[in-house]
């Protein structure tokens, strides 16, 4: 007797698509909506995990856009400390869609905000990019000038991008009451001081996130009509929650909501796709553990597997990296602690400051 499932391919069934499949290459897990060529201008942004995506694409010699490259005298770890080479511009980690939306709106209006500056030990810190000048600036004027330069570079970025890869990281955020702006890190973590009259906690809902992502798509298309968007969800659990809930519940809410809204965007728009890196990492069908001893940092070989699936789907791996799946490089102490020493991530500072 025929039924709607009779002629479906193996990927449609849990047994053949998950249990019995190749869990390294994950055939047919990701079938892209659109193509990316070796000449496509790609830009990346998002949470800490977005840095992994950028590096994987750079390793394939893709033309990754970088409109704020490091000066010749600032290279290596020092460059990363100052926010160079992490993403396609020095915007730091963008954890929520609201952050990105407000950044694009500032870029359009060439707007800088004197109220969005923290003072720390006689120096001044941009609230919206608190980690890109680790020593702070000498004056408010310097902060504003650097931000204006940054916004000008962003215009160049989004006028030339062909494919924009945005990794969704958090639903929880802190809002600056006087301006209504969404901050990338809580006050008092890098600079500033928490005052409940000045800052409030907000946990974005599915409807809010969807509205923001739709607005982001409109703004990007206004600047670059043919731009394509690839959304991913970071598989890294949250560090801490200010929601009042247990960290496990809060992390599940965050990741499931972000995954859901990314999927809805991909269903609604032909120029938006979703890459299931989150699923590859978090599935309980994995034969080997995805996370290190801290149950948060992702093992390097798993990151390599995730990016191999992405690159293979687009046919982007070059001859030098074809088939290469690097083993983790760390000593035992690093492994047990689960350090991500090559990532710059403000969120983990919350845990470091916990008493």
C-alpha cells in the first residue's frame, strides 16, 4: 500500500539518514540553495564561533572581505587582541541580531553616540566594541573618531559583499536604558559599572529575533541588491544566564530559539540559507564526543568536520586541504580545561569574574 513516505530518499528517515549514515561527511545534510564560487566576496560576523567559519574559509584561500586589516606592525596575537582578523571588520563579536541591526542603522546614518562610552581607569571604552581597544582610548573624542572610521569601512564592506555569513549566538542581552541600545557584553565585565537604573536585562523572543533578521535582510539588500545570506547557530552553550532560570534551561531556550528563527528565515526567503553546523555538533547520534571536558568548548577535530561539510557542499576545498581533517593541538592541561585560546570571546569573561 502506497503512502506519502514510500518513495522518500534515505535522508528523510532517522535510521538511514542519521543512525547508518557517514557521520563525518553527513551526505545530503546540507544542500545549498545558491552557489558560492572561489571568486565570491564573503563576509562573516556573529558570535565567537563565527571566527571559526572565517578561518576555515580563509584556509581555502577564499576572498574573505576584511575592510579593517591589521597594520603591518600589528600582527599575530597582538592583532587579534585588538580585534583584527576575527571577522570582516573590527566590530567584535555580534551576539544578537539586534546588535547587527543597530550597527547597520548607525552605518546608514553615520551616527555615533557620546552616551555609549564607558570610563575605565582614566581611559574611555566604546560600549558597542569594548574589546577592540583593550587599553581604552585617551579621550571621548578618540572613541568617537575611531567609531566614525569604523562605520565608514562598514559601508565599503556591505557595498561589495556577495555572501554574508552570520552566526547567531545569544538571545540574552543587556540594554542601555538612556539610548535603548543593545550591548555586546554586560556592564562591569570589561568596563563600566552595573546600575539597574541605567541597564536592564532582556531575553529576546522568537518574534523579536525574526523581526530583526527581516529588517537586517532589507537593509543589506538596500545596500547590495543581490547579496545572499547564510545563517548558522553557534553550538557553544551559554556561559551564564541572568534570566533567573537554570543555565541548562536557559541555554536550551537560547539555542533552540535561534535555530528556529534561522530556519524560518531560510523557509521564507530564497536568498537566505541555513547551514546546520549546530546539528552536526550537538546531535546525540555522534560516535565521538563533540565537546571538551568543560562541556562547552568544541573539540578542534569536530570544528574541522563541521567546516568540511560546509566547504564540500559548495565545492570549495582546494587541493592543498582536500581530505585534511586536523587533529586537536593542545596539551593535557588545556584539554581538560577546554581552552579556546585562539578565540576572542567576551562572554567567557563573565565566568572568569564569577566569585
